C-alpha cells in the first residue's frame, strides 16, 4: 500500500471510529480551526491525562486550574497584546490572507525561514517573485496580526480569552509561594483550553483556534538552577538533541547524548533546565511513541522569544506533516513574574534560601504540551496495516477499550447472559470493557483492532460447560482458553 493510500485510510479511520470529527460544526459546513472528539477520542485523551497526572505526582508537581478569560491588564502586562502577533500578507486582488512565514516555508522549502524579520521575509518574496497561489496576483507588504480573541465581560469590561494556560498560572504566584511554605522549587501544572485566532488554520488538530494545553511551571532560584538535586539523579539519561549549531550546518539528525555530557559540552547551560527536558521526554516515551521518531530541536538565537534564555521543541516525525512540535520547553527567566509584579504593584521578591537575606524574583522553567498534537502523533505512529488488517497498537492503559466481550451467537440466551455477566464483572473491577453482539466474530475483532483494544473475549457453547472463554491478543492474534475466574487478574497485569 502506498503511503498516500495509507494516510487516506488513516484519516478516514479517525472519523469513522469516533476519534476526531470536524471541522465543527459539520452540519453547518464547519468553521476552520475547530474540531470535536468522539467517544474513542475522548477516552484516549482522558487516558493520556490520567497517565500524565499520575506520573507528575511522582515528580512532585501539583495541579491548579484558572479562568480562561482574563481582563485586558493581564495581557498588557504579559506582553501578549504587544507581541503575540503573526506576520501576514494579503492578496491585493482576492484578499486571501496568508501567514508569511508558513507561506514562505511552503514556497521555499530549502530556505531557513524561522527567526527572519518582516523585512527579510518581504525581500525573499520580492527576490523570488512569489505571488498569490489562488489568483497569481502580487502580494501586499507584511502586516502584524494579533492572535488574541477579544470579548466583553459584565458592564462592557474588555477581556481576552487566554492564548495559553501559563500566564494564568503566574498570576497565582503569591498564593503558590504561601501554599508551598516558601520551599523551592515550586512545581505546578495546569490543563485546560486556550484560544488563538489563527489566520488560516490547517493540518487538522495540529493547529486549532480552540485547543487543549498541559503546561508545567517550575519556579526556582538562580543558584538552584545550577545546583539541582533532581538533575543529579537523572543526569545520565540519554536524549536526542539537535542544537541550533547543528541546524546551521544543515544537519537534521540529533545527537544521542546524556544530559551530563550536554552540560559539559555547553549544549545546555543549566542543570534544572536539563531536568525539564528529561521530564518532557519521559512523558512522551511512556505513551508508546517510538524513539526513532522523537527529537529535541533547539531554537536559534533569532527564533527565541525575547525573554527566553533557552528554548527547545520536542518534535515527532509524522508521515503526513513531517516534524511536528508537541511540546516546548522554555527557560523564561524571571520575565513573567517581573512584569506582573510591576503592573499589579505586588512584590514577588522572595528569599530562596533559609540562611540568606538576599531576595529575588524566581526564575520560571516551563514545559508546554499540546494535548491535541500528542493525540494525533500517538495515533499516527501507532497506526499499522498488516495483511489488510488495520491495527492501532496502543498501550492497554491508553486504548479506549482494554477489552471487548463477545457472545459467539447473540440469539442464545444462556451464552448472552454469561457474556453480559463477564462484561459487568470486568467493569465492576474497573477494567474498561466493551460489549458487542453486532456482526460476525471476525468483523467484531476488526472493529476492536481499529481502535486499539488489546484483548477480545469470546463466550461460546463450551463456556457454559467448562467456565472458560477464548482470549484473543490484538497484536499476535493468538487465542487461548482461559478460566473465567482468572480474567480479572490477567487483564490487570
């Protein structure tokens, strides 16, 4: 099967099996940048969130939740109203709007576009005689386009929907400092909706106007960044790092290197930041995304945000869209807390050592996951077609169903009653079970393979006599006879 045919089947699967639907609302033609998750998609998302929350408890992170709408002053202080902009170009004839950097990446794939100024991008457009792809007309000069979504609250109070969850977390700093009893680093995360008024969103759930973020923040002192206990425990961990100097040499294969060596070779500057890279990589790997399609790509100096001391994107190499960023790890310095301290007239200076009178505004290290991008990447990298059989090779703790239960024939009351009893017992033991009587056994197997169900149980005529069922493995298709009393223990392994 050709890759194109494979991808077409995959894209069809996402809709057909209830993972992702849209653009939404479909019945009205859809609005670009908005998608809905079906039952399988929501089950997968919730399983990912459960896994992340469990693991982050181990790493010492607590969860917060903040409003998705904030008054204008918040976004003035954060710099979003001033700097959260995209460069756009408009066709002078058909008025089609293009994001300039993405347009240039498509038209000039061999050029390095990241980090270029407006003037440099305009020069590339002119020198290469680039015109509107729709109507072959010259393009206007590059303009600024703010991505913030504006609204009114109460008696015409101007407010904005948050474009990321991080800022709302920073606003809690005084409360977090008090709650943690001034013990640093303070580790928190927030999951929730963010909104960006994208110019022309494409690539499905990879670029949406309403999307889910899972962002971790670590508030830490400058000295602590350099002498950090959690790093010492993990400094031998190996990561795939593609630094900006390698990229300048047109190298796209990362170094496989330990955190310790990366610090010694000055690829990374701060042990605490290196530890953050490890956490994001660990959370990605335990999802079951293959190592060979994961890399870290460092932002060049020109590409970094003005406040960032360092920034790396964790990327997945997808068949459909190439390298896709699913997580950004940013050294934000003390920019955010300093700005909000100034605009709110709050004092965010704290003593970060019990034996020191020196006070400072803490540094912020951030790990920002895009959950929708994770879901797409996980589905695509675990999608397989084997001898005409579509399989999603999801881990048992992530698949929408852990197991499916089938009575061999639906019109035999005793077989059906036993099948329902087994199904309900699995549910009572908190095992995600799906009951299905529609179609042949073969078709029922195939339906479960397509959504990643690891095991199928078939109850047949012999089950009434021997209290045993047929347990079928998704990946090997091996079938074995298992005593009904053993099912819960086997499936919980």
